[in-house]
C-alpha cells in the first residue's frame, strides 16, 4: 500500500484511539506528502493508541514530513510477542509521549530489538528489566530523543537476553554476580560472573555455583546455570558447579548448564562439575540447539542412581569440539557421555575423554548420527 498526499497530513493505517493488533499475514505501507507550504506535516505509517504485535510481517514507513513517524503511539503501549516489524520515519522511526514503554517479553524470554541510527550504525535497542518489561537500552524513547533513529526493527532473534546463575538473574540491567550471592548487581568490581548483554557472552571467573533454579519452560527440571537463547560461555580461572541443597523429589532433570539456544564455549579457564541425583536425569552441559566447544577445560562427574546420565548433550544437529580439554565421567541406568541424537559429532581439535558406566541399559561414549574425527584426541570407555 502506497499513499501520496498532495495536501498536508497522511496516515497509512490508523486506529486512532483504539488498539491495533496483528497476528499474521504481511503488510507493506508507505506514506509521504509533497506539501510543505502549510507548515508542519504529520505523516504516520501506523497510528494507534496501543499496538499488539503477535505474528506476521509488516513494514510501515513515513518518507516525508517534519513529523514523519513510522509508528505513532500516543498511548505508549506496545506489546511484542511474535512476528517481525520494521518502522521507518523521516523525523523518527517511533514517537511516543510516555517515558517508558509497555513492551512485554514473549513467554520464552527471547526478545532482542535493533535500531539503526542516521549514520547507519546499528545496535540493540532494548534490554529486559527485572520485572519482565523491556526498557530502552539507549536513551531513545520520549518525544525528542527518538530523533536519532530513523529505522527501528522489532523482531524475535535467538540471542540470550537473560541468564539465571545461582538463582540470580543476570541481564542488561544487572550483569554482575559474586560468589555466595543470589542477586545480580548493576556494578561490581570484584565479580565472578559477568553477562555481556551486547554480545550474549557469559564469563565465569573463579565462580562457585551451588544453587539451582527451575527451568523457564519446565518447572520439573532444574539447572545451576541457564540462558534463554544463544550464548557464549567464556571460562576464566577455575570455576565450579557443586551441590548444596537436596533436589525436590519430583525433579525430572538436574543440569549444570542449560541453554535454550546454541552454546559456544571459549576461554583458557576450567570448569569442574559434580552432580549426584537419585531419580532425576543427570546432565552436564545441555544445549537445546547446537553445541560448539573451542576452548577451556571441563571435568564433569555425573551420577544418577535410578535415571540416565549425560555429559555433553545437544538437541540440535551439531556437537563440534575444536579445542580445550573435556573429561566426562557418567554413571546411570543409561549413559551417553556425549549425546547428539541423530546429529553430527565432529572432533577437529582438543582432547576428549569419555567414561560411561550403565547399571541397567546401554552405555555410549559418543552417541550421534554421524561422527567425524579430523584432529585432536579422543578416548572412550563404556
């Protein structure tokens, strides 16, 4: 849809003082006005009191006008739970009269938005707040301060925005954590964990993690460290994950580190993990997508008395090792020291030692659809 107005103001789509809701489909809307003699020209791609973006794809552009806004929301309520949306404006991509937005995270917590400045540079625009809302990462909301941004893209991208570690929530607002604490801090000079929100990188530095929390998407499963999207784990110094409290009797899984996205491990440090469960599955490092290990050392000992045990596990298509030193000892009713079911395992560097002891069913040192050994060294005992 293209609208060209030779008079004053032009609106691509307007619900005025009511809600605009989009759940699917595709909308392309561009408005502009050639009239400048009448003074201020108000061109809006989308004008609504509140919007709820739940699915589909849309582009709203206002190519002209000293008040040319891709999105004009005087009520300031914007809920984003799905889809991909782009707003562009001659004056500013977005205008709202409120100092805070009602941006709500999707249920899985993965929400990253990017903004492009007039000079063409881009960066993430939003970060998650402690109460689950999303707040502006830059000072770009409000009546005037959005003027530096001519383009704003709302989309659900895979990078992690939040990490829960030792029951503390690390994000763009509170990225630092110190041993012995269950809360994250905005600033901390002597830290043991730091989450770089811009790059989705969690750095562990001589961290002592011993408290678990239930997973976001599975309250019966527990993890000592969890991330809600793709994340890089950088190991510095010597860190440990150990048990302090007993697990609930209803626990289905106990995991040292769980990621909803890809897990990439780097660094020159070491991580020591020791877990013992009764009826719960015991896992070391678990990625719900792909897992890539490029550096750092891992020593994992996981024992489950009445359930299975896994060392490194990836639910996606790939588990690649190209550096570091990984030693896995797993004991349970069923064992896979390295597990990428139906996927590809590849060793091109580093050292991998797998020991699996199964008390009831099969024991696998490496369980995968295909396996490639093109470098490094591997030993397996099952």
